[in-house]
């Protein structure tokens, strides 16, 4: 209420003291709401059965007319799709080098709107998606927390997402809960306004678009030595709760003769679901705690951070595990072509001194995320032909 506003029954104008009291009552109410209103948990008939199914059995549900519609799991991407998307990303980055090219790109999707629903912290995924949208001309709305939306009033996240679908053409979500993106896509696909959902990270479970940019980075790093086929890759750190290494491991199904080295402290070993997936597809993997023994063998080293935010007992865990850090002195042990990657943010896993080495790829990797996400959005809205035509 402003100072000049009428205050109803109480006379002509409210006094400052009255207004202050009123404002603090309002914030008391809001706080009470925050503390006391529990999230509404409605039952969705059929969801539990759907969620329990094997991922391979439900991939069709997230397709439309034979193409990807929602992007929920890394398992959705096959080799032709990966090759196609990497090529498309290359075209977009080339076009974006000139003012004319940028203008072309911006005119592809100015009639589309996207919602970024990021209720878990994010820097790169949020910004790269947002800028991918700008590159293609989409308008963007955002929500970066539940405290300013009707979720404070107890609205369920499913209803919140359904509300976004009333206003926009694409929803990109990041959420602390595993299965969240899948559930919202499942709910929306049964409404009369399904809009594509892109999973920007669902708890410790999956991060499929990070896996896209990781593959794009690996393919670019190995472009003069035969691409990703036949390569040896070490994944290092918290493999148990790191969604990036989980999604990237799934994508190895698309490449020939890849070998994985899982390097982690015993408590953070890669989970059985991923290991079983690899066994089923005859993808060899080795597990070790001896990082230095693996360094000279591999073509790429993918470092990750300890994901303490998912810990059941944070005080029992160290902040950092020095035996799983990549230090300047390690640069002389690795192969001359070995690519060093990290999804970032980093803590102590890679010394800053390493950044200057030409094999350090993580800052390019972060920028690659913008190009591959732009390619994905172009694919979702079927404007790839206009992009390829620029080069024909
Ligand atoms: C990762 C994530 O959020 O899972 N970051 C990212 O998206 N680039 C990795 C991490 O937080 O450790």
C-alpha cells in the first residue's frame, strides 16, 4: 500500500505507522504460508506404473511423429541423432560468426516462447539454454525458485508446470527430484496442450543435455583422430551421485569400442544400474581408486565434483578428496592428445594452473553447451532445414 492510498474504514489516509503495521502483517502472513502450507500431493492414476517401467519401454511416449518431443533421458539419443545434432550445432556456431548469420538465426523462432523453470541452483545450464533461445529468437520467461510462485500457496509442481504450458511453447526444467521432468512430461502429454519438456537436470539421476554437450566436446576434440569411436575415457570423482557421468555413460551405447574407467573413492562408486546397462551392451569398464595409474592410458579425463548436497549424512563426508584431483604435475603423465573435461562448477578437482594447457577443454565445453542446446531447440521446432540450406 502506498502512502497516498485510501485505507477504507479507518479515515482518509493511513498513517505511516498503520502502513508499517499492515506491511509487517502481510509479510507475517507470507511467512506463515511458507512455513505452514504443505505442498499439495494429488494422486495421478497410472503414474506409478509408468514410472516403474524400464526406460527402454517408455521412450515412444516422449516422441511425436517419430521424432523426439520431450528430452528426458540420455537413452533417447541414438547415433544418427547424435551425429545430426553435432553437425547442426557446428552450422549454428558458424552462422553466428557474422552479423548476417546471427540475424538469420534470430528470425527462425521469434514466434515461439520458452519457460525456464530452474528451481535448483544453476549457472551454465540456465545461461546456455537462455542464450540458445536468444540466438534463435525465442522469448524467454523464467522462474528460479518456488518462493515467488503459487507453490508458496501449496500449488503442486505438476499444476505449476501445467500453468506454464498455458503461456509458452517449450519448458526447460531443472529440479532436485529424480523423475520430475519425466512426470511433468507424462502429465502434459495427456492434456490438450502438451508442450515439449527438456530436462535440464533431475536430481542425482539424469542430465541428458549435459551429455549432449559432453559428446559434442569429445567429438570435436577427437575430430582429427577418428572421433569418439575406439577411445578410452576416465570418469573421476563422485560417480554415485553425479548425474552428468551417469547420462554420459548411457550415451556410450552409440559408439564403437569405447572403454570406460570409473575412478572414485569407494563410497562414491558408479551405481549398479549404469554398470548393468554397460554389461548388457558389452561396453567394457574398469573401476579403480588409483587415479594416477589410469592417467597415461586414456584419451579423455572427465573430472567431477563431490555432490555433497545429496548426502544423507554430510558431516561424514570430506569436502574434497585430493587423491581424485587433477594437478599441474599430472600434465606430464597424460597423453599429448588427452582431453581434460569437467561439467563445472569446479571446486578443487582441477588446479587452475591446468587451465592454460591446450588439453584443458572445460571452458570450451561450457560454451559448446550453448551451441548444442540451440541445435536441440532448432530440432524440436523443426527449423533445421533452414539452417542447413545456408550451407548448400
Ligand atoms: C552439473 C550439474 O548441475 O549436474 N553442472 C552443470 O550442469 N554444468 C555438475 C555439478 O553440479 O557438479
